């Protein structure tokens, strides 16, 4: 990873937006900009944060991560706080070379999307109590698309994580039968993903059957698989920090006509959308192509969620293939294309591939296709 060029890009944005410093709190951007791989625990816990100025690179953390920070974030000086993140925040600002060069009056942009309202207020209060002249603003706008273009090394990492997920699913298919429950299938898929070398899952496995498959984010239950019903799987592996995301829908035995019609409709909508992917086309236009096709079929109104999303260090990144996102696709973006049809009283079909935007259109990163949905 070229950390220095990433830092330079952020410093350019800092200067362009008239900030003096940025504080990075998210796992993903922390890793992307420093190489520090520690992850936060619960939403109100932090493994630390970065402070970046024109002159400074600081990684602030606590004693649990001090050695890891020093080993992984070689470009950064490590500040180990002992009294807590918010309590020592003013000391960290005071330690900055840049802060002491510009008469101690700075605008600090904070990645507020990844800290609690309580922590933000504590930081603000401690700065005020210390008498520091620091103007706090949000950095979210400049960071929301910061990782949107993937470097070749990142694309290769995504390919590797996707290959693990696909191999695990092919293995799972040999275990599918009517004695298996959703929970058991989800565990097997997770087990195979980890045994194939993944560091972890991208997200908890979705394994949904019958009417449960009409829930796009169904939680696996003790429901046994049945012949003729849709079996929907959504899963991904995480390897070397990068995620994959894939959905497949299969059936035990002969499916009914609804399955066949819905499956073919979803597959055709996906193919149309992928063929339309190219530089400079808007995300909303890609979504519209798949959505219009489904809405012009007998399944009108049965496709509710967005068509897809970016994937990288996080499982959901910019851009979003959505009616609400007019971002233009650019070479180097990696997105999912995942149309679906969901019928509450029957079940659902979702098919998801990952694609790389290239100069010539879209490159499908998946290595397994749709050669038969019957097991």
C-alpha cells in the first residue's frame, strides 16, 4: 500500500478546504492512512485515532495497542493516552508541531460519523477547559469518497477475498439437503470461509429459506430447508483487510414456476446493469436499468433496496448504485450489482456479483457463474 500518496491526497484536501488538521476515528480510514490494523470494539470503544496536519502524523491510542501501533504505523509518531481519549485530547493537540507554528489557532476537522455524540461533546468540553483556540468541524464530507477509487493492489486483495468466499460456497452446496437448517448452513459456510484462509467474515452470513428469503437481511433460524423453496445465501470473506460480497439463490429439487420466472428476471436485470457499467455513467442510471426491467415484469414493486454498493476495506463504501446517488462511475471503482425480487408470502431471489469499473466497461470479479440453481 502506498501510504504516503494517500496521506498526500488527504493533505491536499485539508489545504483545499482550509482545514489545519483532520482527526480520523474509523477503523477503515485509520488503516487506510496508517497501516494500523486494530479494530474498535463496541460503538462506544476506540482503538485510537489519527491526527494529520501539514507537518504532523500522530497515532493516538492506549496501552493495549501501543506496541502494535509502533510496529504497524511506521510513518506516525505514537501518543499513548493513559487518562482516556477525551481527557488527553488537548495534550495531543498541544503536542503538534503545526499547532505551535501558527499561533495556536486552528480548524480541526473530525470524522464525526464514527464517534458518538457523547464522545464528541467530551472532546469539545476538554478543549474548551484547556483554553485552546480550536474550531471543531466535520470531516465527513471530504472523507465520504476518499477510498472510492481502488488501487491495483486493493483490487487484487478483493479478488483474493472473493475467491475464498466462492470456494466456500461451492463446498457448502455439496452439503445442502432437507435435514439442514438455516443456522447450520450459515455456520458451515462461515466454517468453510475461515478454513479457506479468511481472516474473518465481511458480515454475518445470511442463510434464508422459503418465506424467510423474502427478508433481504434475514437472520438464520432453526428452519429446515425444504424441497422446491428458494434458499438465499449472502456472504463474504475478509482477507488482509479487504472484503468480498456475494449472493446466490438455489433450490433443492424442482422449483415452482414463480422461482423460475423470478430467477430469470433477476438474472436478466443483473446482466443488463453490468453491461451498462462504464466510466461517467451515473450510479442512479445503472440502478434504473435493473429496476425498470423488474418493474416492467409481473414482479413490479418487488425490488426495494438499492442495486449495489462499493466494497473495499468496509463492506459498504461509496459509491452506491441507488436512485439517490448521482455519482459518476470512474475507472477503479469496485461495486456490487445485486438486484432482487421479494414476495412476502412466497420468498425471495437475489443474485450478486462484484464488478470493477474499467476503461472498457465492467469486469466481473466473480469466478463462479450461474450454471444451475438446482442442488
